[in-house]
C-alpha cells in the first residue's frame, strides 16, 4: 500500500459542523476506510492547516477519490502528497548506486 500525507483546512461550514459534532471526525475516518484507504495517524495542527493525516491507499486513484469526496462536501479543503518511508528511500538510492557501478 502506498502512503500519503493528507493536509486539510476546514472551511467556515466545516468549523461550524465540527463545533456542533466533534465526534464526526470518527465517522469521516470510517467513510475513508469504506472508500478503500486507511488512516494510519491523525493530528490537529496549529498554523496553515487544521489537520494532518497519514493515510495508506492502494494507489493514486483511491486517494484522489477520497480527496474529491471529502472536498466536495464543502467542509474542508484537502491537499495530498505522496510519501515514501525512509527505509524504502534508502533502498532506492542504494539500488541506483549499485546499477551505476555495473
């Protein structure tokens, strides 16, 4: 499964909704899982973004569908970034270096 970082910013409507029903976050997490992705970790942020989620999804199409579905509700603005574990990153560099030596 691929790893993605999902930054979200609440809209005015999203802030109203969250204030009225803070537990709605858990429901959204379940909906994300029903769309084929899995929330690995989740944090509330102070600054330019309201939340950061580390998400696993099988591919770019699934995470794109998640972002479109969540964003279309008008309660948040999502930004997605693909991520790679440091272990996988180091392996790729080592593999590229080995190929160049041959």
